[in-house]
C-alpha cells in the first residue's frame, strides 16, 4: 500500500475508534496505529510514522487533541490533520484551523465526508498559522 495512505487514529471512545478504523479502510487507506490520549499519540507518533492523523479534539488524559497537534507543530511536524469533534464551537474550530488542520468534522462522520477529507489531506501542504 502507498506509504502516503497511513492513518493514525486518536480516539478515546473504543466504539468510535473501531468505526473510524473501518471507515478509513473502506475508503482505501490503512490504519497505521491508534492512540487513546494526547500523551499516547505523542509517544507513538514517531514509531507509527503516519502520513495523516485523524484526531479527536476531546480526549481522556491531560493533553487534548489540539494540544497534541500543537506539540507536533512546535516540533516542526507538518503532517496533515483531520480533527473530529462533537464540539463545533467557534473557539475550537478557530484553534483547529490555526494549527493547520485539513478539515474539522463533526461526529458522527459519514463515509463520504471522511473520504473527501482523507483525499484532501493526502494532497495537502500544511502551513500552521500559530506563533511558536
């Protein structure tokens, strides 16, 4: 499989993690690994070496999805990120876009919407807008 089609799923809800993984694979991408918290995502990121991150915003643990991606961006990691959230507040969306996300999707996400986002991520160039 194409090395650019490796997706890391960061989701603390076990059922949603399974569903998201199945959708990713049905769309033609490979789930390279999963994490349940921001801390675990940061710990496993370099071992998994994904080409795209599918990141829940609200996660169990001390580091949420936004903070985890901010940490990667501060370390000059420009991987495409698709945020998933049940919270569509303007503040959360603004923070996600400042981190250079490809898309911000509301849960539950449909296969068609996720497919569009994954293909957009596959072809994107990330330019985070926050000041480090």
